[in-house]
């Protein structure tokens, strides 16, 4: 349990498989946040993960914000905020 926020420690996401150390896990988390920050603005959304609290903060330009636990929840919440589906594998984000 986190002494600061009271949340249980996050068990990790499947994308962290193979992370040999806590530093590797944190680098993977920052890399995911970097990718989200490059994809979500095209939909009018923002993502923030400072590595200090559990979860990823998702927001829109109207001031609505929520915290989600992992990437699966990011896409569900982003679609809920937009009211339409998002394709994270859209060719414009893959450089095709």
C-alpha cells in the first residue's frame, strides 16, 4: 500500500513483462505516457502520468478529468469522454 495515497501498490501492466528492475518498470510507464501524449491530442484529450501516483490521468479540453488504472481503461474512458470509438492502431499514428 502506498504510504502517501493509501492505494494498494499496482501489480504492473502486461506491457511491463520483462522489466528486470523497478527502474525498468518506471521507464516503461513513462514511455507509455509519452505515447499517449502523442496520440490522444488528436481526439481532444490529454494524458498525464507523473509516476508518483497510481494510474493515468485522462482529461479533455472542457475540464473533465478522471484517473484510470491501465491502458485498457485509458481507451474505454477516452471513448466514453468522446462518445465515439477510438482506434489506437489508426494508420496516422503508426507512420504508415
